[in-house]
C-alpha cells in the first residue's frame, strides 16, 4: 500500500473494521453449489448493534447506521434502542442515511447503547429479456453521476473508463465492459484494513489495484459515472450464511464483526437500478479456495461472475448509499461512507477498525413466519 493509502484514517476519517470475517460453522450449511440468487422469497431479520465504552474520557458521542433503503430488494422496517445516554433518531438531509445518535455525559461511568433494527430482504436476479422498469427521475440520475471526494469522474478515471468501454454502444454494453474490467484488472487484497477506503484516483494513479469491496465497487461506480451511467455504492452488512455454500459470501449471525460489505448498482435504461458486485467476484477468486483462482472460467468463480452482473443474494442488508457524510454534532471530519459504528470522546474519534477495542458487537436473527 502507498503512504497515501496507509494514512487513510488521518486523511479521510472513514471508519472501517479490521477484523476478518469470523470463522463460520458450515456443518449445517449446504455444500457449495451453483450460485444463482433469485428474487421472490422475502426473509425477515432483526439486526442488533451493541456498543459499550469501557473507559470513557469526557463526554462521549456515538453514531450507529440504521437501514435506510426501501426498494424492490429491501424493506427497512422499525428500529428501537436502549441506552443510559440520550439518544435520538436522525436522518441525513442529502442522501437520506438514517442513524441513531447518542450522547453520554462525562459523568457516565459505563456508557452503552443497543440498537435493534428489523428488515426484510430478498435476492435479486435481472431478467435481461424484459425492459419494463419505470424511468427514474432525471434529477436523481444526475445526482448519481456526480463526483464525490473519493470518487472523481474526470482525469484518469474517465480516461480509464473510455478505454475500457471502447466499442460499446449501449449503457448495458458499457456497464458489462466496466464490470469485466474490474474483475480482470483488480484483485482482493486481504491486508487492506476493513472494507478499504474507496480512493479510486489514488488506486489508478499508483497502479495499486488491490483492495476490498469499498475500493473495487467504488472504482466500478466511478468508472460508470465518468461515462454518463448513473451508479451508486450501497453500504451494508452480510447477515447469514450463503444458501449456496460460499463461505466468503456469508455472514456469521452470532458475530458480524467484519461482515460489512459494500455493493453497487448501475442505472440501465429499461432495466432500472441493476445489482452489481464485481468486488465479490474478486473475493471468491482470492479466498474461496486454498488457491488463488486467476480466471473466471473456473467452475467455482464462473456462476458468481455471471450472477453478480445483475443480481445478488438476499443474505445481506443495506444501510444507505451516502457519501461525504457530515455526522451531526461530530468534531471529526466527514465520512467517505457510513456502514460502521462511529464514536468520539474527549480524546477524539474511536478507531472503528478495532471493534474489540471500541467494544461493539453486531448480531442478526432471522425471524421465521
């Protein structure tokens, strides 16, 4: 990693989690099978985030993301919390990211907050033979072609996208070429902390194209935007094991530290907002088997590569699509993205890369009908 990327916390203050996905018990999970998510079966989950501050220094503030997305793949339902601080549900006015904000007095010896949110999710699979989606609002589409602090759309980003999409005529063809470019030219780098930082200009300028989901999917989003395709990152967390037996595409519901995962969407005419996740293709290639798989024709990778252009599995919950988020009442800098617990006290902002030091835990429970 370059010096710029190593000093990420100082330069962007984006919170992420260093812990790797905990070991999962697949004794009762299905053997790895053909990866083919489908829509139509809604699942209900309760997701609980617990934060404890063992050694408070002065007044403490905590911000917890709340699922804010309501779409054809997710219904964000009610949230509730308990705490010995003063809590308030809030919402960002620009991107609509919902959060719980809690303040603790300096005299509180053992601050804690526990947030529980209920969501319903389902898988996604695009039927490319049907172009029936309603047109999106023009202002919304313009908004999702804008540059952000970490996702510029000019210079080397646009130059790279133009080269990658050469010969493509439709937005579907362009999106496919950019997705394929990400899969072919980037790679999963396990040593990157948390989900990465999403500094796509630095990635391209340095040629360091290794990263995690917030890097690789942000690069896809930036390349799309630079050639006029509306696109957005969707920040969330895996909740339960994959129904297809892929360990790297799973969450351990009893301990979701490190299960945060960023996905992406591109708006394609006639199809609407389409699911995309080239970063998970890279993850399967690098980590699903003992050997690093280097080609997409491999039988472990091929169905994932095909399905994640237009689909994803519904074992994942979305928080929001926010970028450049200024947390209310925060003293630290704006966040590049918001999918981790954030806290500050008199000593400054906590390191959300270290959930054991920060003392937070996330769990999920599926609610059966």
